[in-house]
C-alpha cells in the first residue's frame, strides 16, 4: 500500500465530517481508502446519507455534482493534494540513494502512480519503456475504446479542447478522458501525468507534435507549446518558437532552462545563439550579449534577424553606442508586426534622450501603428503614453492629450492601475492648460483607483499640484507630507513640489533642502533652483531652448523679465495655452503688452463681490486698501458690474456730485487705477467709459447658475461663503445700486439652493439659515425654518425661530 503524504494526513485527521477523494487516476485512492478504514470512516462508492465521518470515492468527475452536503461541508481533495514532495518521495524509497530517488522524482513530478516504477527500477527516469511497466501502469490506462485518442493526445504536455480538435480527437472522447480522471485538470487546460503520457506515446508522431504546438501557440500558450516541442524532439520548430517568444525579461532561470533542454548538437544554431545573447543580457553581461547577437545574425533566417537587430540595438544603446543602436533599430523596423513596433518604440525612446524630438515622434507613431496592426493593445498603449510624455516634456500639452486619451481607452478595462496613471497624465495636462474643471474630473476618476499599487502616491502628488496652482502652498505641503513611497521618481517629484511650495511660503532654506532631492528631474529642478537664486537663470533659458521645453522656457523668460523676454513668453503662452502662468506675480508686466482684444482676453479681471472686496488681475490680488481712494475702487467695480459702457458725465456726477469739476475728478480716478494696475484699465470712446479687460465675477457665476438651475454649481459657489453673506460690504454707500442688484442675485441663489436640499436634511436647515442671514426680513424663509424644526420635533428651536419672526413682523409694521 502506498503511503499518504504527511502534510495531507494532518488535514485528513482534522476533517470532522466527510472527505471526497479526487477522481484523477493514480492519485492513490487506495491509500485513502486504507486510511479511512483504519480510522473507522465509512467508505462510500455512491453518495448518500450516513452516520459519522465518511470518505467518498467518486468514479467520474460528473459524480461530484452529487456531493453529500448533510452536516458540515466536506473536505474536497484535489489530485495535487496527494502528490509527493521530493522529501516524501525519497522517504517512500528508503533503500535507494538520494540521487536515484531524485532522478525518478524529477521524471514523475511526485505522481503516486509512478512510485511502483521507481521502486522496481531505481534511478531510471525512463522506466516507462521497460516491458514490466505495462504490468505496473496498465491498470491506470483508459479503456480500449479511448486508448487511441489518449495516445494521440499524449503528444502534448498540456491540452485544451482546441488542441484536441487540431489532433482530430472527437469531442466525446476528450470529454470521456476528462470525466474518467485520466486527464488531470491543470489551470485552464488538462494534462496526463508525465509518466503516463510518456508511456502512452513513447515516440509521438512528429506531425501530431507540430499540430499540437501550433494550436497551443495560437491559443496564447507559448510556454506549453515549447514544452510539447521539446518533449516530442521537434528541435527545429522548438528553436524557431524559442527565438520568437523569448525575452531577456523572463529571467536567467527560465532562459537557462530553455537552453538546457536543447541537445548539444543544436546549441550552436543561430536561434540558440540569439537566446544565449538574451541570457547574457539578463545576467548583465552586455559585451557577451553583443557578441552572441552578432554571431546569431550571421545565420538567422528571415524576420528572426529583426529580433536580433532589435536586441543588439538595446545593448548598444545601454553601452553608449547611439549610432550603432539607431542603425540596428532601423534594420529591425523593416520587418512587420511586433518586431517593427518594438524597434520603432526603442528608437523613439533613444531619440528622445538625444533631444531629436521630431524624429522620436515619427518613430513612436510608427510603433503605435505597428502594435495596432498586430493586435497588441498593451504595447500600443505603452507607445502612446511614451508619445504623450514626449509631447508633455516639450510643453505641447494640447498635443499630449490625444495620445494619453487613446492610451486610456486601451487600458481602462484590462489594466486599471495603468489607466489611473493615464488619467493623472490627462489631469496634469488640463491643469497646466488652466482647464481646472477637466483636471478635477480626471483626478476624481483616478482617485477612485488609489487603492491599486502605485496609484495612491501619484494621485496625492497631483492633488498637491492642484493646491499649488490654486495658491495654497500650505495645503500642498500637507498633502505632500503624507506621501510615503519607495518609488524614486515619485520621491523626486514630491521634493520638487515641496521646494516650490516652501519658496512660495517664503522659506528659502527649507526649499533648498527639498530641492537637493529633486535633482534627478534635470531642467525642472534647475528652473526651481534659478527661482530660488541658486542657479544661473540665463543657463536655464539656454537649456530649455535646447531641449525644446517650452513651458519651462516661458516660466524662465517671465522670471528674467526683459522686454524681449516678456514678448517671447507671451507668445509661448498664447501659442500653447499656458494660462496658469498668467496668474502668477511674474506675469503682471505682460498685461502691458495686451494691445488687442484677443490678448486682453487672456487677462480677465476677477471680482469678488461677496464678502470682502477682492480684485485679481495678471497675477496680482488687491483689496480696498490697495486703492488710493474709495471712489477709485468704486468706479472700477461699477464698470466691472455694468453690462454696458457708462456715460462719463453720469459717472462723474454719481461719484463726485459735490466737486467743482466732477469730470476732472473722474479723470484723476482713471489715472489712479492705471497706477494701481500698472496698465490702462479703462477705455474712453465717444463719451462712454468701459473696462479694457473682460470681467469674471462671483456674482456673474451665481447669476448664470440660477438661470440654468444648476444646483451642483450653486452648491460649489455658495460653499465658501461665511454666515454674514455680505455683498460689496466694503463700499456700502458708494455702490448702493450695485448692492441692491447683487443682494437680489444672492437671495435668488440661496433660495434655489435651499429648495434643492432634501426635506429633512440638515443641509436644508443650513441653507435656510443662510437665507435669513443674508436677508433678515425674509419672512418666508423664517417660516420654512420653523416648519423644518417642527418636523424634526425640535420644539425649543422652533419656538426660538418663531419669536425671531414675531420681532421681524413687528419691525415691518
């Protein structure tokens, strides 16, 4: 009786109820039965109710549909649970040497059905061809009517229905071999135990071997196809497939095993030399890899030479032989399919490093086309992302959006982590183009995948960049401080943003310390160093021009600020859409260059009328205290909120009614505004005054959201308001007309916002309180607030609000 594995015995002893034996042949079912009888378990051949623990030994796989489920769930054993380990195999052969036992274990894979062979023929891995093997393995064979199909299938080391079909095995016979357990389930396929397979087909038909391998390869199972070719001695086909499917990234162990399977007579074939070169590359022997690839190229047939050229090009690039690498990649790119894709991708990547961006773009586009034609979306997405990164690095942000979007489409369903990173790339492009809504939307999508490996840190990094772009360096530093990552690229990116945030906070020493960790980022780190006064700005500008880094060039030109620099920076901003640069302090002088309407549109005047007065223009933020007089500020706000140009005389009489010369006072105020903003702000034509620059105001946004009934936008706009909700509170007497109109807009917005809140939700209460705070005489809102408290059973709060309403009604009488 064959012993059971010791690790299995512990599981069997711990099983309180039923145990189901595997169906697979040679899985030592007899040993299980002997154990069950020795331990007092009932042995069932047909499932059914029984008292006490039991062992069921099903005859067919389909019988497993009737597993007894009375009591606790049974222990379902698989065939692999009964395989021996190397140590257990040797322990079952106590009279044999470790070498002999190891030899037969390697040949059997620990299959219990082969243990009698190992006992009878110590150390002989070919015992299956001995005449006595028929007596030992014969009982494990399928019935005579299935043996022809089994011998045919035994030409392959791993089987699928497609392989059976390619070999002409009827579907019913394939199903019967599976059902009876002669074929063991193995992942998505099935296989005979190795000794049984070799016994069934000691000399498999070469045609069957090739057909089986072809079917496996077409099914995406190249490793099993190679194993089948090697087992069948089809070395020519083995070498061809090995050359096409092997990569150095598979690792030394895999490459050594594949080469080790070759008979000595085939080791000097060109395909074998090529694979040996891959092994040398994996072992970091670049010189040896170069030599082997060169030798292989002397005899590689057809398009296989493209593989070797591409591989040699990679080694040449790694050793600094750029011309040689580019030549190899060009040779490889002449072959179709994946070879052309890989060669063009590698060539494009190398050209990027050389600063030959136009050529790199062409190569990467060719790689994308080749991978698309070959039906390889993963590699197509990789080349698209590389192309997007190239455009991003050149400051061509709009051009980068296309490749990033295309990569996202390819990755979204099958590679969620890579898709999240593509979303972050898109978000950063939109952010640097000033498209905050699009950036936030893509960032929100990516943040939903932050649990995936490698995504959380990069998501936080972009959240910090959003805070920086929004003028919140403190918030950015809080986010950056929570990022923990072993990724050196992310570490450098985090350090660069920390340096920028600390510089903007006026902490140059801390910024310099952070910048030392960002040095691997090259030009971007050099630019930050120049902004800190730690590097030569002129040199940074030269380097940015040489690298075609347009965004960094525009930033550096703004910082240097000469007349020609400003004109060049403005041209770059207009051409490539770097609108966030216009919101920095360095951009203030650019407004003076806005001589036409299209250019002035880049410098809108942002007016905050709700709460304290704030005006932002060309990177400068001003409050009431920054104006020489209150009336000059009021004049600007009145023109900003007016829908049409205003007559000079009407404005003069409105703001300076008691002056000797109101028009002169008006002109003085216009001059003051020009001094405050360093550029003319007001245009005068035919006696009418208007602002030269477009206006963006919080009141205008509120009015638009109310008109559109956009509840989500209203929520976003109203969220930052304080409880006082004052409108133009800094100029209460100068702008009475504007205040009245603005209060009406605010009231309508608050009323629409309150009505949109769920009936019993505290958000409705808070919205009603905001309405009352904005307009204490809004009795309807007070009544709604009373009713809200009453529905919640909050009698005391309802009485308090009712008393306040009585006071308001008394005041209105």
